[in-house]
């Protein structure tokens, strides 16, 4: 035991060690920027397990993002490896490490599976699409719009403004746990259309939101929206948390079970939690669990979303007074040089105190990271923004002058390396300020990627495709506020200088792209315009092209679509987007480098947003234009690409808002455009006027959504920006008006030993260079599904997982999931179903009851096709039960057993974290088990999940590795069962799980992960065991630029 303690406290500072070994029941760790908080949290959890012998399944750790969760998992595993005796498997066991909404969704599904197993999280883009679908119909939001418009001086109020205010008000009620709604006593219908509309209209909001016309209109729409998400089997981010708490209050047995667990809870970024999350913390920890909270009030930057910095201050005050609690300050900053730290400390002193909470300043904790020259931390003024942006481009070329070397920077092991472009970030306060900096980098030939949310919609390649999509929808104009710089019309005017009309935008964007050097000739431009207009005529006017007319187009699928004669009832936006990409010949940009890579990265982000249009359900021809309008409004105003940690970072400069880099660090930070009105933001202090009245306004603290008189919210944002820098930090501004922050920073930068100048030539002196080296500590967290894309074709993986392109869907999408849902329910109570196997009619009736409860929910089809798919599902599940009735009567099963396992790289330098879910673990003679994986057997359903026999064997063998390592099972055999095989003799594939087979799969996975880490994406498809060419079945053939794909498209008329 003493050896374990010594290991866990090794090389820690005194305060870090205090936090790791604290014997108190509740601990608040006030962790400054770069203080090693993730390492402390990981060791704290390892201490609970290795020293205090807490069961792993009793440990819960909440992180702010999935990216942070993955890093935490890697750290915890590394410590478990060190403290676990030789010969024992290292595993996280049943502990949960992830976001709060992810935990709530998982628990809702686990505790009440019959009700919630089919529910998914609805992200912001998809929620916008869902609300716009029902805006004038079932949700009645036209009534809210009219009620609010009546209070406006000119009686005007846009649809998107209504959506924004509705969503913010709805979220605040949930995030303060003040939402109560009465629903119909009947089960939510699984049929789309009239049944769900009628069910939703019965909903009634019980929460008193006031008696004004606006409040009453909101109450009606809020109740219906809550019911609508129930029908569509969704929970949005805010609802998932309050829903879990509500269900616990209704289920005393589950509440008792939770309290009896003595949960050991870690909460990261506690300065940015909201009241409902605080309530969840109380429920989980109770009076006997343990709590470690980690945060820094100086980095509380989400008050505008409802986070309450007062919560961390309340914890600080409580823990200071309580005998069973303590507060530990982590002051040492291991990230930054002394000068950056000193500047950040001086700035932090300008932030107002939160209640009585006192925080010690940061100290320098990394002796090897020293300042080289005062010009490496500087405040610099320019005459105008264009000159500022040009200097930033020049400075980046000084830092990374060639393909082989970059400015010298120290590594964690004490050695040195040269900077790469991905070590550099350009930060701005608002995403509307990004474009000018991106253009300067492009003109200098410097690859860059925009991670600044809605400024994605200021990129010419994105505007080109938006113009095309708008034409397919028959939109005549892009609409938006003439006073909001984020509105799409003003973006178009700023970037392209043309009218906000789709055809004009397409033409102007094409010219802009040619100016950047991207290949896009007039033929491609004309063809894209022709294709867009023809799609609209085919959908809306049922006008088909002749074969001769369609021959002018490049894409066979598009030609088939435009020459077909059938009536079109539904639209699949992602399919249209893919066809437009193919017509635009963006495959010419697919070079894995430079401007082409950046352009495809942006289009991949747009593809992800388009997925949001499809997530809520199938799109009708009449509804499609509204979905495109919603995409344009959401993307331009508030769009954020869904957080998905890039497994591999493109070698390009990052351009982002400060909010977008929370939790990240960069060797060089350019904090640009710190100008009057923009930083601090003139809008941050505006208190939103929401459709509420009376006591509820105070109860949910609407005033707290705005910044205070000292601009503390904006000051914290500046603090976060400053503390992202490891070595180089440049704060720049321009124009005749000076921000109040710049006036303060002039003094602080000078006092900290940095340089304040109007002469940019004085910056970046005394640089030394070293060979460039990409970071090798890339954390690869993935799944077998993702790995098999790389195994089939490395470039497929690149397009899908690095650039973010989404595959298309069709009406059969969801069939496989429906079958698996039924199989989960069946194996949860196998003996019941074995008895029913004797009576086919009774068996099918009972399976149909599962379908009627929504376990076979199909979002993308309705009517007879949906009825036929559900009928087929009932039939093949009944066939399975009758075939395996004896097995089901005699053994027990664990359905859908989730896992995560670490596969070590062969070079010993880390590993890949692989996640997945075993369909069924058959308990033969525990711990001896069999692993069963089901395939729906329908060649037309879930086509993106089809595997060949070799891949299925690899999948099941990988599951066996995880079952042995993580779940402490001894898997004897793997079985792949085809549920609808015509030849019953081939309905089961046995997979060997001997030591040699498992060693082989570990080697294969490790090798695959290593190649991903080394960015080997230029390869085309691997040989298919069947001898068939893979390219024809690829999701991304139309815009793939690899040699094999280009050759196939050239040689085949029907690719």
C-alpha cells in the first residue's frame, strides 16, 4: 500500500499531493490555468481505487467536453497500469467518465429502458431543424412570434429571433429545474404526422411563467415542444439533466439505490456549471459519498448560457467552514513562460471578487520553459485591420519558415522541437471578425482552418454550396437582420460584395474561390448552377430532364434522379449535398494539404450541420425549403460544429473564438482585433428580454445572463485567452478608437516585461529554429466502426473522421437499430420469450407490443414502408426466438454490454482507446461466456454498417479482448448471427477466440491506430476479400480525389 501511495504522489508539488490524498469527504481544488489539474484528477481517482479501495463502479467523473473526458481516461488508465499488480488486467471497470448530459442520458436509459432506451441527444443544429419543422404547425410558435412582435415599436420580430428567445427561455427553465409539464396519459405515438401532432397538443405547462400574452404563448409552445421531443425520442442537452432528476424524484427505489452507492464524484470546470447540475451533484453524493470539485472562477466564461460562477464561490465558502471539507489551491502554472504568467496574474487582479472567495495568483512551475526575449510577449498597434492581419501572416511565416523547421520550443521531456502550423492559433472575440485574418493567411500561402463557429458561413467554399442548396430549395433570397453583422446577408455583402440572392452568391463565390487558387473553372460553375436549378424543378415542379439534357451533368446518381418520373415525397438533404459536391468537382481540392484541405474541412463542417436537418426525421418536399432556410439562419447566427475531437489535427493554423479554445493550449497565440465595442463586447451587458413575467424572472435569474458593470465576464474571457499561450503571445488591435482593455493592457504588458509598440518590426527577435516535429502524444479515441473505415480505405477515414463529412441516409436507415432494440428487450427476459416460442401468434403479438411502445421507432419513413419494415422486424425476431428457444430457456444473458479498452501501440508510445458495445454476452458458465453479435441480414438497411466476414471476425475478436481485459470475462467463443439469412445453415458464423487470434487482432488494431497517428491518409481502398472494387460502394466517391477513385470515375459511366 505504501508503494502505491508513493507512486501516486511521485513528482507532484506539495499542493497537488494535498489534493490527491485528501482525506476529506468534500474537496474543492482551485486550479489555475496550466496547473496540471487533469493529472491531479486522474491521480485522485487512482487514489480512491488503489489506496481507499473504492469500487470502480462507484466512481463518476464529469468533464466539460468529450475531448476532456478522453484525456482523463488515458491518464487514469496510465496510473492504473502503474499501481495494478503484475498479471492483473488494467481496466476502468464500471466507472463513468464523460459529460454531465452524457451521464444523464446513460442513466435514464439504464434505469428506465422500456421508456427511454430509444432516446438520443438532440444537438443544437438538429434542435433548430426540429423547431422549424413545427414552428407554424404543432408547436404554435407563430403565436409566440406575434405576441412578442406586438410589444416591439415597429411590430416586427423575425422567425429566427423567436426561435432564439424560445430556446433560451426553455433552456433556462430546465437548467434551473423549474420546468413542470403535464403530458397525455397515453403512450407517445410512434407514427409520424397527425397522431404525434394530436398527442403533443394535449401537453400543458404547469410551471407559472406569467400571465402576459407573450408568457402564455411561450407556455403553450414549450409544453408542445417538450411533448414533440418525446414523440421523436429525443432529449436536448438541458432537458436530459432535468429529466433525469425528475424521474429520480418519481422513482424512490432508484433514488435509494443511487444514494446507497456511496458515489465518489469528480466535477471538472465547476465554475461553469448551472443550478440543475449543482442539484445533480447533491443527489449523487448525498451525505455519504465523496466529492472532488475542480475549477477556477477566473475562467468562468459561460454566464451567458446560464452557468453561475457563484456556485464555485458557494462551495469555497462552505468547504472553508466545514470540518469534512477543504479547499486546495493549485498555483503552479506548468504551461506558460514566467512573462505570460505574470501578465495573466496582473490581468486577473482586475476581475471582481466573487462573494468572499479569495484566489492566490499563479506561480511559474516549469523551470525548462523560460522567456527568450521580451518581444515574444507583446502588445502591438496597427493603423487598420488589414495591416494587422498581414502582419500576423508574416509573423507566422517567421515562426514556421519552411516545411522542415520551426521556431524552437521545449518539449515535456526537456528536449526541443520546431513549431508546426498546428501549434499556432489566431484568437478573436467574435466569430464575425475571422474572415480578414483567414484571407491574409491564404494570400500568404498558409493553410488555416476556422474553428470559430458561425464564421464558417463567411468562407467562399461554404457560400458556394449554400447558394447551390438554396437554389435546390427554390429560395429567391437570403434573409437576415440588416443590423446584425452575423446575419447571412451582411456576411455575403462583406465577403462577396453581391446581392443576397442564391445565384448571385454562387457566381460571386466561384470567383472568390478562383482568386484563392483553388481549381474551379467556369464549366464546373455552370454545371453546379444547372444541377441546382434542375433539382428544384424535379422536386417542386415534377419536371424531369431528358437523357440528353442530363448528359451535361457529371454525377450518375444525379442524372438518374433528374430523369426519373416518379413522384418525390421526401428529400434527403445530405444526398443532395453530396451530388452538388460531385458536380462542383471538389475532388480536385482533395490533396490532404494546403488550401484544398482547409476548404474540404469547412465543407465537412457544413456536411455535419446538414446532418442536423435530417436528424429530427424525414424531410418532405414542402418542408425542405424551410429546412434550408433554417440551416442558413442557424449557421450564420449561432451555428457551432458539434464537438468532435479531431483524432488527427490538420497541419494548419487554427482560427477560433476564445470560447472555442477553452481547455486547449498553443505554443503561439495571436489575440487579434482587441478593439472598442468588440472586446469587451458591447452586447455582453445586454439583459435579454424573454417571454416571461412575474416571480419566475427572479427565480431563474435572467439578469445573470448578462455581464456586470465591471465587465467581469469579458475580463474572464481575456484571462482565458492570455493563458492559452505557452511561449509566444501577441495582442493586437487597430483603428482610431481604443478598447478600455487595451488601455489597461498597455500598462500590464510593459510592467510584466513584455513589449508595447506601434512598430511590428521590433517583434520576434532572437528566434532560433529546430526541425519540425508533429506532436506524437496524439490521443486516439475511437471505435471499431471507425477503425474499419481506415482498414477498408485510409482516405475514407480521412474524409469521414478528420474532415467530418457525414454519410448519406435513406428511408431504411434505423431498421437495424429497431431490430437490435427488440433483441435487447428479448434477451433481458429470455425465459419469458422461450415459453412464448411454442405459440407463434402469441409470440408475434408480444413482440408487436414492444413495437407499439416505440422500440422500433423509424424517423425517416412512414406509411406502408414503415409498416413493412416493422412487420419484417417482428417476423425475424420471432424466427430467432423459436430457433434458439432452448438456449434462451437455459442460460442468462447480458444485452448491450458497453466497453472501452486500451490497445497499446507496438512502439510502446501510448495506445488507442477503443469503445464499442457487445450485442449480447451469453453467460455459459461465468466467467466463461460467449459473445454474440447480431446482423439484421437485410442488404438494403443500414448500408453503412455492412461488414464482410473478415471484418466481422475482427470485430468480435476485438470485443473478446475487451471482455477479457475490461469486464473480467473469459470468452470461449464468438458468434455472429444473421437474423434474416435465407440459407439457415449459414445463419451463424463462429469466431475463434484463442490466444493466437486475440494477439493477432490486438496487433492489427495497434497497427491501424499507429498509421492514423502518423497521418497516413493518402492511400486508396485496400483489396476487398471478395475481389470487388470498393470505390463504387463508397459514401464519398463523388468528391474523393484519390487515384483509385478518380480512375474509377473516369472509366465508369455509372459510378
